[in-house]
């Protein structure tokens, strides 16, 4: 059943199952480990989301330690974002084909991973065709900074969204919505800034945003409704 009124308000009782607690505990543990071993680079990654120069410097340096952190943060993003989708699907009762529980979570995880990999392939292919491989890869790196930021910022919000009730839960739910919207807007702005800095046509940037950013979101929502 799909609820047409898309307010972020709990429509059915929500009782977090044990696997959600285990997953949140695992995510907190992974983040603590990241903070311990990659503290300085992690801080630079967060700063890079607001500073184009830092992002460019990180792309050019591309040290082994930074590559290791990037890979860990990408995995962290898949786990965290998959959880965010699961909570939203459960609260809105957008359960495609009646899926629920861990099965729905792992489908979210698979969708995000597949989209991530497909984006890498398509962007690198476009760079090869236009003979601008490095610029396309740098844009991809800038874009993925916000995936990493999303994964990091959602964890504390998820804890409060899942384990609070009443007005307090509603406050954190709206905080999560605003945070997600702000990160998406920052990502769009970074794309525009990048196009100016690297002399990329706004027309091509618009086509890219429609083809690889907005269209998949529309298709995913249609799938949630059980139409596709």
C-alpha cells in the first residue's frame, strides 16, 4: 500500500527490530575506527564538501592512505544510505512488492552499489569519448565527496529517528529531511562551480544532471510504488 500524503509523520506503529540495533551498533563502531585511524584525512574530506580547493588538492594528491579511506567511506555510505532508505520506506509504507525487513534493506544496499558502479563506468566512458578523462574523473571525485558526507552525517540522526518517539522523533525526522536536501543542493552547486572552474559547458552539465542524477531518482521512486 502506498500512502499518497507524503508527510514525514508516523502512520503505523514502528518497533525497531533487533537487526536494526545491530546494524547501527556496527556503523558506530566502523565510524569510531575511521575516526581513530584516519582522523586528519577524514576532517579534510568533510572540509572538501564546502571548499573546492581542498577537494581539488585531495584529487591531485590521491595518496594510498586517502584511497583506503575513500573505499571505507564508500562502503560506509552504502550501509548508511541503505538504512536511511529502509527507515523512510517503512515510515511512508512504500514497500515495493511487499518487501520488508532485512531483505528490503539489502535490496536498497544493492541498488545504491549498482548505481554507484554504473555511474563510474558511464562517466569514465564519457571522459574517454570526449578525450577529457581526467576532468570527468575529477568531477566524479567531487560528486562522491557528498556521498561520503551523507554517510557520516546520517548516523547520529538515524539513532534519534529510530529510538525516539512523539514530537522529538518528528523533530529529528524533519532535521534528517533538511540535511539530505542540503547535501543534495551542495552537490548540485559543486557541479555548477566545477563546470565554471574547468570550462565545462553548462549544457553538458545539465544533460549530465538529468541523465545520471535526477532520472535514477525518478525510476527508484516508481519502483517503490511497485510500478516497474
